[in-house]
């Protein structure tokens, strides 16, 4: 009996040991799967190069076989994020379709930043130099009367400079002209004061790189029709031209057309796009986009968001959730608000809704080519307290340029480039 129960105890001990070993091995394999160590390494697409094209082909193969490795990895993380978020977390319906690679066609090489600035210089001035001419015409009169200064201010207001900035420019120009007397140079004075009105302590540089190996994450917000999708496509080209790898997140899941449009932009320059089914949770797409960006060692992830304005509380909740969920993996380095320059003061009222909903770090002013009222740049900066970082100057794929206040003011004053 004694030796019989001894054998049973040994057998039981062996079974327990085997079970424990099995659990350890399973656990380690699971961790390797989640951290992506079980996946073959992926190359970040450096678009415009042979390496970029290689990345795209790898994606096509993965795409055909179902969700990509990046999306699978993100799926595991997302489940964790869901738990961490509790009731406020990602909805079960928020599954994404993974990362859709740029497919097939020839990859374009976008125009380099310096070249586009030179090319777009004239357009920055365009018909807006009429403003500078009108202001200088007043200032060149002898013995400026009260009516002359009223006309000066009226001209600024008509160009959408805004009441507060117009008054400031008027007061400062008048004071300077008084001090300088007969020796005053109206053009130089006006140039100096317009530049002062455009001065900002904030940097105009786009924060497109994250620290410690994380990608820079750029959130793009704005009302539908402002040129948001176009801006994201063109910003991707600007980044690619600067040598950065880019991944786009189509988190405007309310309009299937927006994701298709983004995919088309991505395809042209070999930039992958993370997207979800129409109506899926935008925050889940944003999460997957950042996860894929980390997985692929991408420099910059640019995330599109929905621009519906029908309910401010909804908009706030949605943008806040996208920001919070995306930031679980890498900090948001930039939140750009896209504004249509042709909408004037109306556009500014809409803009305020967004600045209240999310912490905006910079403005993209589109369709500046479509308005003679260049003063809107001054009003936007002053009234929103945010720097204009990029300007859209046409409908072409590379008609987006970093904003340069000196070029702009010289354009207004009709100075020859
Ligand atoms: P979204 O609804 O905000 O995503 O707007 P879209 O990106 O679809 O742009 C709306 C329209 O504005 C399109 O026809 C664009 O070509 C046009 N657009 C965007 N940016 C500019 C710009 O800087 N200049 C001009 N002239 N048109 C622009």
C-alpha cells in the first residue's frame, strides 16, 4: 500500500509539473506574438525610393491574405486598451480593416520644400497685392487727414484683417509716421507693422517627429469642405519630400469617400493608409494607425478626423476620445486645424468650436489663392492665438507650403520676388 501511494504521488507530481511548464511556454509565446517578435521584420516605406516600393509590395501580399501583421498586433493592444478604458473604451464595433498599402501604380516624387516655396511665392502675393497698393496709396498722401486714416482702416477691414488687428496696425503706423515726420518711408513702416501684427511666439515648424523612437503623431481637425483631406494628402507629400516616412490614419469613418480619397493620396506617393469600415469607431482607427506607425518605425503618422459640426458636445467627445486613445501609444505632437481662407469671419467662428474641443497647436489656411482678402492670416492668428503653419495656394498636389510671414508681407506690398 505504502509503495503504491508513493508511485501515485510521483505520477501526480509529474502531471502538475508538465501542466505548469505548458502554461509557461504558452504565456511566453503569447507575449512574443503581442510584441510582434514572432513576426518577420517590416521595412518602413521611404517613399520615392526603392525601399519604399519594397514596403508597398510586402503590404500587398499581406493585404491579400487578410489583415496585416501591424493590424493584428494593434488588435492585441486594442483589447488591452479596451480593458484599460472600461466603459469609456473602444466600442466592440470599432474593428478596423488594417493598413491598406499603396498599391500598384508608379510612385510620384513630390516637389521639394524649397522649390515649392519659390514657385508659390507669386501666388502668395497674387491679387492680394491690391491691399498693399491701396494702403500705400493712402500713406503717400501729404498731410494725412482723419478721413485718410478712416480709409486706411476701412481698407484693412475689407481685407479681413479683423477689427482689433486693424486698429493696432493703424495706431502704430500713425504713431511711426508722426515721429518720423517728413523723412518717413511709408512702405518700410507698413512692412514693419504688418510683420509685427503677424509676429507669434509659437514656432511655425510642424512637430512631425516623436521622441525615443516613437513616431510624430499629427491630428488634423476641421469642418468638412475646408480642405482637410487635401491638406493631409499634401502634407504627406511635403513630409515624403523632406525624406520622412509617413502613414495615414483615415479616422473620418463617417464618410467612406474621405478614406478612399486619403487612400488615393497615399497611393500616389507610396504611403500606407490605416482605415476601418464605414461607421466604425474613429478612435480604433486612430489607435491602429499609431500602432502600425510604431510597428513599422514610421517617422510621422497623420490622422484625419470627422468634421461634422452639428453637435458641439459630440464633436468634443469624439475628438477627445481619438486624442486619448491614440496618445496611449505615442504622444500627439501636433494638432492642426484646417481653415478655408475664403470663409472669413464665419470660418473663425467655426474654428473656435474646434479650439474649444481640442488643444490645437497650429493652423493650416487653405484656399489662400482663392481670396483677395489676405488679411485673414492676421485675423486668424490674432483671434485664435495660434500660429499659421501651412498655407494652401492652389488645387495642385504640391500647392501646400510652410507659411513665411516675410514672403507674405512682401507679397501684400507688391514687392518683386
Ligand atoms: P474636406 O471635406 O475638408 O476634406 O475638403 P477636401 O480636401 O475634399 O477639399 C474640398 C475642396 O477644396 C476640393 O475641391 C479641393 O481641391 C479644394 N481645395 C483644398 N485646398 C485648396 C487650396 O489651397 N486652394 C484651392 N483653390 N482649393 C483647395
